[in-house]
């Protein structure tokens, strides 16, 4: 009986995880290199784009830059736009997301995604798509992997 319950629980979890994973890959398939180039060339990207790219940096364990805080001279803030542009400039960027090792996502990465991005109402594909179609696809990818990882 216990084995049957466990089997059913696992199957139910997989029933949630597999569509999430398929959705993540489908989201990446909507992205075109031109979309990525547009994001990369943004001098001052909208908040939604920066937010999504920060999440992608976290997923790829890319460390943020520490830059001078424009709002508070003399102090530093964490900035992911520099590392974001490096990632976006990598020719194999999209492919690296498609082959992402989803079964071995480090705990510290998922913890940061769940604390800083998932609860943020702006971290929503429907909101960021106004800023960039690439950001929409990348946002869906991060959210789908978070669901997959939970299961």
C-alpha cells in the first residue's frame, strides 16, 4: 500500500514537472537570436528586462558586479546588467539554457530564485513581455525550472 501511494505521489509530481519542463523549452524556442541582440544592445534596459536577466544570471551562477549607487553616492549596489550582457553576448547562450542541468540545480541558486524573483509581482511573463519578447521567454524558462525543481 505504501509503495502504491508513493508511486502515485511521484506520478502526480511528474505530471506537474513534465509540462513545466516542456513549457520551459517551448519558451526558449520562441526566442530568436535577433531578440537576444535587441536586449543586449539596450543601454538602459527597462526594469522588467533587468529583473529577468538578473534571474538568468542567478540560474547560471553568474556573479553580479558591484557598482556605485546612483541614488546614494558613496555606496555600492549589486548590478547584474554587466554579467547579463556577457551572457547575452555568448553565441551559445540559448543553447546553454536548453541543455541546462535541470536535475542538479544547486540549492543556493533555487533559494535565491524563490526568495528574490518568484514572489516579485513584476517577475511575470505577462508584465515583462511589454518590455521585451526575449524577457518574456526567459522569465517563463526560469519559472518553469523553479516548478520542475520543486517536484
